């Protein structure tokens, strides 16, 4: 039996709830007035219409029956209380945003914006995950960078956007890499390189290597323009 100690002088509970009664060294203990050990008796909230009624509870100590009982009462809400409750609920709802829906709206608002201008909005796009189906043209963020799908697939481990240039193209401002013929360097689809006074864009998965892999000789590249001085 759950009990607690109640002080009639102060009108307050002065102890925690004892799951097995008031024990010391596993032995029941007696108390003397004005302290009483009362049985703790919570009761279920009664059924009521929460939109129209208010349920409140008080705890009633009974030193004769040795009980401390939860007693409920129900009353109709006043019009002012109903208005306050309705408005508080509306305010709480207005403050809730579904992040997925919000991001989708923001993504749609960016339709038509040049890709070179999308970098500040990288966080608007969903994060790359393993095991999701992605379609050509969709954009995902990965390691604080933005990538777009260039080949539909289901993502998997070790096919990260920054590693699989056959599947992903980097989106962003115009970053031009200085291309070197004497070292290996991974170039992703969509990336720009500078070579012998000209700018080229990678259009197929490729590596930089010696002839014929140079941008002016290998069909994995397309000429963009002369290097700006």
C-alpha cells in the first residue's frame, strides 16, 4: 500500500510517496499527531468534453480513514476561457512548421534560379542518405556542398556524391581547377578546369592524365571559353 506523511499543523504533505508504506530498515514505523501516515489514493480523471469543460482535482486528507484521496470536479468553461484556449491552440499550431514541406516550398521557389546562385541555399535541399531512390536533376546536400543527380540510381554506401562523378555533378559557383598533365586528379562531371589558356567542363567521368587525356584532346571535356584575364 502506498502511503505518505501528512502534517495537519501545516496542512502539507511532508514526505515522498512510500511504495510499501513508511518503513525504516524494512520495518513499519508509527507516527504521532500532528503527523499522520495516510494511504495515497489517486483516481482517474473522469470523462469530459475538454473543449467545453474543465476538469480539476484536489487532494483531500482524512485523518480518520487514514486516506489522502484525489477528488475531481468538472465545470463548464466560461466563454472567456474557451476563447483563450482556442486562441492559444491556434497560436501553437501557427508556430509549428513541417520542415519537409517547408523545404519543398523553398526548393520550388528556387526553380529557374541559375545553379551558380544556389550555393547560399544549400541547406534548403535534403541531405544525401544511403538507400534512397534519386532521379536525374534532383539536388542533395553533402558535406556542406550541393550536388545534382546526373544518373538515376538508388544510393548506397561508397557511392557518395563527392566520389561518384558518374552519378553526381557538383552544383555551385564557378570554381576553376588548374589542370595538370603530370599528376592524377579526380575531376567530377560539371567541374571546370583551366588548360592552356582555355576553360573546359567535364561532361563524362574522367581522370586527368597525360595525352590523350588532356581537355583539348579527350572527349570527356567540352570547351567553355578562353581564360579570363
